[in-house]
C-alpha cells in the first residue's frame, strides 16, 4: 500500500490526473469489476509515458485499460493501478495515412477516415474499443481486421524505458492475436494506418450497413464484452453453443444471449464469478457435444492473478 501511496504522490507532483478506489464496473462494457486502488488518466502521450515510467519504478501491479470492452475484472477489485488511455486521443491525417493516439476510439478514427474519403476502416466503426485495445486484440469484423491497415505502431517499452517503433509485420498479427499479448511491458502509444481513397458516400453506406447488421444480430441492449469466445477452426462459436441448446442459459446474472449465443451478457447484477462459471459451463458442454474446445476471447483477470 505504501508503494501505491508514493506513486499517487508522484503522479500528483507530475500533474497527471489520478483517482483512488475507482469501481472498474464503471469503466468496462460488462459493467462488472470491483474497485482498483488507483486509476491514472493521462491526457496526452507525454503524460502517458510519464505515467508508465512512474508505475514501472513503483513496482506495483499495473494494467493498461482502454474502453474496457474486452475485459472481465474480479468482483474483489484489484490492489494496483490502471492506466486508462481514453483521454489520449489525438487523430491526424497526412495524405492517405491516418495516425492516432492509443486512446482514440475506432469509431472516431473510422469517422475521420470517412470524412477524408479514405476506405479501409469501415469494419472498425462499430467495435466499441480504443486503438490500443484493437491492436492488442487485432480486432476485426466483416472481413476486415487491424492487421490489414496498420503501417507502424509506436510503443513504450517499460523494460528498456524507451519508445520503440514496430512495423505492421513485426506486430505478428493473426486472428485476434498480436505480439503485444506476449509483451506486457509494451504499451501502444499510437499507430499509423494506411488507407485508400474512395467515395465518401460509399464508405458511409458500408459503415451504416455494418452497424445495422450489428443492431439486428447482436444484443447491444445489454452489457457484454462482445463475442465471448474466439472462432474455432472451421466453426462458429455461436452456432456450436446454440446447437447445444445453451441460448438463454443463465448462472446468476450472467446469461448466454437469447439473441446471439456467441455473447454472454450481463442480464442484471452479474458478477465476474457468474460470468466465469457460465464460460466454463459453455466450454464443457460444447466440448462434450462437439469435441471442440472454445477459447475465450474476453481477457479475464482474476484476483489471484492480480496479486
Ligand atoms: C458490443 C461489443 C461488440 C464488439 N464487437 C467486436 C468485433 O466486432 N470485433 C472485435 O474484434 N472485437 C469486438 N468487441 C471487443 C472489443 O471491443 C475489442 O476487442 C476492442 O479492440 C477492445 O478495445 P478496448 O479499448 O475496449 O480494450 P480493453 O478492453 O480496455 O483492453 C483489452 C486488452 O487490450 C490491452 N490494451 C488496451 N489498450 C492498450 C494499449 N494502449 N497498449 C497495450 N495494450 C492495451 C488491455 O490491457 C487488455 O489486455 C466487441 C465488444 C463489445 C462490447
């Protein structure tokens, strides 16, 4: 606790916004998660690097948080610090290159691209995350994914205490995977995406079409973290779960969405334990019925791991 207090004092001295005992439920799309001791909210890339340096030298448990749309945090909360990037959101354009800071939302970046009549980001318009979270996950939809457009990524490397640059290839993107998942010491500061000129109205029409499809198929009216499971080789998680008769299956406040079986939703008052138990139940039934192991897409942090 002393290290956290010292870190808080250091951040205050640096003029970086920091709050104490912040309920993570307020900052995740699942609306689940107990309090975290400190939440740091830098307002630009310079403050973000300063925060990460201070956190690293304090030695406390830390995590980087974007919009919290792909995470499940423990009900007990976390003794540690979350560096939340959502205020670090600058977007610039140079010809057909769009650059953004890690906390800019995909929706904002896709909108900027559309306004500049640049195609390539329509798929990302309805994904409710930040650029940093999308690069971590290689987020994608409707045949598009971040790997197709990322030219360069700027990262802060906490081990070497320096800013480094990776090319799209060096990010080792594959389905819902990037090299960031094996490098917790790397935090995305920003990235440059290469897009292609196109007709602005056609881009807008594609964005609206994808959004409409989401509204029709996905349970957007309930808190969730999107697709709970990754797509297994040669199958669709939602279909397997539906074929196992699990639509509407409920543990506590967590429920397999009756609208789309690939989503576990918070149907009211769900705890992280409810969701984790339901995930395990679904995995067990799908393995029994189809011989396929489902791998969660949502990033699950347990209190045990946070210590
Ligand atoms: C309704 C709904 C629909 C969704 N649809 C899709 C979809 O179509 N396709 C899809 O791929 N996903 C989808 N998602 C999941 C989610 O929106 C994406 O994975 C998104 O990219 C996560 O971004 P985030 O900012 O919310 O990340 P968070 O949930 O905050 O974090 C996710 C992971 O990224 C890490 N991270 C965040 N920022 C950084 C950074 N700057 N540097 C390093 N690591 C970082 C975090 O530490 C964490 O491990 C959906 C979610 C919801 C709720």
